């Protein structure tokens, strides 16, 4: 089994910054891709950012230029630096990892609320 522990969510004013972290632990050989998704009330879950094992990244159009995803392979941890936050960024943010053996796991979610 694999556990994902997320941290870093909270309440911030528009224009502010937050940094999310997600640490993976458990029985696995290696992690392929790591990603962040988000889901706002009444909306579908959407991709925020993804990073491959080689460090290649891609972002949702709505966060390009404001958010940065990174990972520490030694710590099996993925980060999401969120700058210039907007009220429309308010959502529950979920970490996702895709293992080399194709198993996929989700974190429990962390709330991000941006006030105007």
C-alpha cells in the first residue's frame, strides 16, 4: 500500500502565495509521474500541473506563469508553489502519483481558499 500525505493548504488573500507538499510512503519501487489536481464545488476535478520522473512539466492553462511544480525524488515528495493566487483558485487540491508499475494513488486533499 502507498500513502500520500499532503500539507500546505490554507486561507490566503488574493495575490498571495502558498506552497503545497505531498509525500509518498509505502511499498513501491519507483514513482513515474506526480501531479496536482483540484476540484472546486460543483466542478469537475481538473489537472493543475504534472511532472515526470525526468522533470518534464506541464500545466493547466489557468495556472501557467503563476504555479510551479517540482519534486524531490530522494524524498518521494512533490511540491506546488502557487503565486499570484486568485479567488478562482479556491478548491480542494489533490496529489496524484503514478508508480512505475502503473498503480495510481490519490492524496486526501487539502483545501486552498483565496479571499478577494
